[in-house]
């Protein structure tokens, strides 16, 4: 699973939590209108992110959902995409190790790539979406590898602090799991012992979401994030 794998994280990462690499001039797929200045929307340290960067990121998000990028986003969507892009770039900076990508991670990213292909009705539609973004499959695979690295960094950093207490698991079982189960099924809810592992992971993911938001809030001043007028 790809960014859809990221949907378990907050929209901070979505479509997805997508790690954005610096864009080359040849890669500016969602083009600016002729004569329109490509303005800077935000900077992280000395690295500027322009409107065309954000528009291209929006197109890549659509591609990863199995859609062909088309129209330039409206201002509200552009701003939301820009905020996601900033978070993604911050996390990419934090997850970068400078070492070779482990084979297991690369293999998982190749599976993610296959999932992206399957979201399109046919190979021609998939290739058309790539061409719209002036992107080749190797570049897309690089994005998916980087995304996997981000997820791994988040998990390694935040999971230890997200371990739930027994009382939290029991509270979720009584207040959330059982009522939800009874709405869907006629029979009695399974005992806590049977679903404890499942509930524990749900509680862990919720706590990781909260810790991730805190981590990003700390990273922005440290990495000197500066917003410009939309």
C-alpha cells in the first residue's frame, strides 16, 4: 500500500504523509500560465518552495490515488497541499540517513509501486498520468522509497513513547469498540482478551498521531520555516 498506507497517519502526511524531493526545471509538470511569475510560497532554511512546486505535488497526490492530474488547484487546496508538502519535507530531512537503502525497504516500495499501477484502469492511463507530470517510473519509485523511509523514521522515533497503559486499552474497549461493534452486529461483543492486540495498535496509532503533530511543531522553528503571502 502507498500513500493509502499513509492514511493511517493524520492528514499532515497524507495523501497522504508523500516525501517531496527537490524539483528540477524539467520536472515542473503542472505549468504556470505564460507570463505568470512563479512565486515563493514558503521556505525551509535556504530552500524555497514555489507555487509550481506545490501544484506539481498536488498532481503527484492525484497520481498516487490513481487519478490523472488535470486542473490547477484552487487557492484553498493549494494552501492545504503546501502545508502537507512542508511537513513532508521536514520529515524527509529528519529521516535522511545518507546510507544505502535497505533491500527490504526497496522491495516494499516496489510493492507500493505495483499498487499505484493497479489503481489505474489500464497501463495507458497510468503512463498518461506520469507523462502529465513529466515524471518517469524510476522517479516515482524514488518517491515511494522516501515515503517508506519517513514512515520508518516516525515509527522508530514515536512508537516507544506511544505505548498505551492497560487502562487506556480497557477504556477504548468499553467506550469505543463495544458500542461500535453492537451497532454493526447482533451478537455480543467479543471479550477484551480476544481483541486486545487489535485495540492496542489502534491506541498506539492515535498517540503517534498526536506525537507527530508535536514533533512537526518543534521542527518548524528549528528548520526555519517561513511562510510567504498566499
